[in-house]
């Protein structure tokens, strides 16, 4: 026992029923709802961003691939940068009205929240 090294790739110390891979059972499914069934909130904020204004769109129930495609379309519409964080889109600058119009044309139900 003292001369054997543990494998870093398989950290399982004891397994009762052979070498079964259950990694697919641990993956959580994400509901990919159509746009007309989603209720989105658009708000602009500057907190925690050193005074820079960022427009946040939250309430998405999409897969990460769908969110990144939508982000690319919205960034080109606004002419600015952005990112996906925690199932919400962050677009640099204050583009609330433009994003509201664009999202409603696509078919989303969106509202501007906050002041």
C-alpha cells in the first residue's frame, strides 16, 4: 500500500458496482423556452463598475449557446461590447430603449425596470 500512488484522474476511493459513468445524470437540464414565453427585465446600472454604465437584460431561460448568439445580435445592434453572466446579458452603455425595441421585434416580452 505504501508504494502505490493514487491516480489523480479517478479520485474515487470506493465504488460498489464496477466502473459506471454517471456524469450525464449529474448534468442539469436547461429549459429552452420560446421567446414569447419569456419575461425579460431591462435595466441600466453603474454599481460596481467604476462609474461605467451597463445595460443588463435578465430573465432568460435559454441554453448558453442561444444566449451567446442573441448577445452577438444585440451587440451589433447597439454598436458596443457585452458579455453573458449568470443567464443575463450585459451590454456596455445605456441602450434601454433600443434593446426594448429590438427584443420586442424578435418576439420577447420585455419591460424596462428601475429608474
